[in-house]
């Protein structure tokens, strides 16, 4: 059984970053890290609005609980745990000694002779200002440090912000006692994630049971990133919501190609720490009925024809609709050797309605992308496929 039981972490794919260090003038009269939410997390896809009306799915859910909790005091002599100094301020930024932190959270040096540490199936390789993450012998995306590494003799010092993110630690700062608590979560994730394909996009879904025992509740959501087997990012957007005591984490894939099976990996993160990987095999779905129309909050757009996502016909293709935009463009790509290449494009000015006709001369599979714009703002409106036999 390929049960994925991982130590604490999952990148909240959607938008919460705890533990950002506040720069100060080097004095210790300020809270070193007033844990605040941020609107973006590193190396994670931005959230997008998607219209998901797929069938109900049975999704196996994972669980989490507290594995480890350590509290540190910020004093004049430095950052301490009991009598031991485990960190210092460096130019106003709180730094932690990596060897001391490793000991407290169960990490060890490898025998490779490099600046490389490991815990169970996870390895971190420190390379200048980035950290290569290797999980279950698979190389994930590197984490770019927000603050440079500091070397004190042979000891590596890591900024508190980077340490919390990279190691997937939830933090809490008490300004009155000047104590910083770090929580490491233990994760037990399902054997497989669920997938749903809608036309040329796929959705990967993970459900996570909310911990209602005790006072510790997960701060933020884990995240899912999809990558091809050669390492190319395939995630396009992410979202998360709660259903009573269940977190539902979902990410949307990139564009699949008709007749081409796509294989890759879904990486699950909490903050910057990989928690699990899942193999994915995704196939384009020709049976999607309706074209998905993307609308903005300020401009209306409708498409009267074409209406089917994938069409096989001989006659002329007619694209007709209405918009408050000033112009509409049509970009046509042709499928050649498993890849779409530019074939033809045209744009037109519009006054409320528009109608555009196109008749391919050669048999083939074509992808049509409709875009519109006004006042210097443009956006993708629709994407669909046309096959001439």
C-alpha cells in the first residue's frame, strides 16, 4: 500500500503565508515576526475563478495533527530555547542556527559532504540563495530564499521567515512574553488524489479533515502543484474551501491536447514543504458540451455560436456573439505532431455584436482562442476546438 504519511507540510496553494519577518533597526523592542497573512506565496499558482460543474466525486480525505511544538524566547542575548542561544538578529532580521533547528525538528545531515539535510523521505540541498527540495527521490521545484544565508564559522544561519516556510511550520508570536511558538504538523494523506477532466483542463482534488481536537487549527490551506514528468509546471490556478469539517483543496491543470495522453505528478505542499506526490495520467475529453466563457467584473461577453467545445464538421465555422468591448480577436492554431502551432489570426472592431467566419482549407484539428478588449484591458474569453475531416 502506497500510503503517503508525511511529516508536516503542504503548500497552501492558495494565498496564506505565515511567519514573515519584520525588518527592524536591530533593537529587540519590536516583535521580530508579527505573523501576518500575505496575498501571494512563492512558486504557487495564483487563484482563478473557474466554473466547475463536474459530477459528484468520492474523494478520500487525509488528516493532520500536531507532531511537534517548540517555543523560543527573544531576549537581549539573542533567540533562546531554555539556556541555549539558537538565533540572533542580523541587520534587523531574526536568524536561526540551522544545526540547532534541525536537532529540534528531527533533521540530520546527509553523508554527501554537501550542505544537504534530510528527514525521512525529504531532502533539502542548500545552493546559494535557493534550496532544492527532493521528496521520495523526485526533485521538486527549488525554493528561493527571501533572505540570504549567513555563515557564522561553519554554522549556517537561516532567516526565521525562510525557515518557517521551507520547513512547513505554523507560527504564533506573543508580543507580551516575546515568545515565538512553532508548530510542526504530522500529515497522513490519502493513497491517491481525485481528478476530473473537463475538455482540455483537468482538476486535481484533495480533501483534508479539519482537526477539532484541542486548540490547534491549521492556519491556511495546503496547496497542489501539477508538473509534467520533465518538470514543466502544468498548474494554472488553485482554490480551497471548507465543507463543515473538511477542507477541499483543488488545483486546475493546463491545456491538454486532443489524442495525446499527458503524464505528470501532483505535488502537495504545506507552505514550502513537500508532503506527498501522486502520479497523474490525463486525457483530453471531447465530450464537454458547453464552451466555458470567461467574463470580467466590468465587461459583459456572450457567445451565440460556436457553442460546442469540440466540433467535427465540413462547413464554414461561424463565431458570433455580443460584447461591450471595442474589439475581438480570433487566434487559430493547428495540431501538428502533438503540438499546436500558429495557423491564422484576425481581429475586428465591434459595436455590440460581432460575427466572424472561417473555413479551413486542409483537414486537421484546430484550436480557436477568442479574446476581446477595451481601454487597454484585454482578456481571454473562450477556447474551443474544430476538426475538419
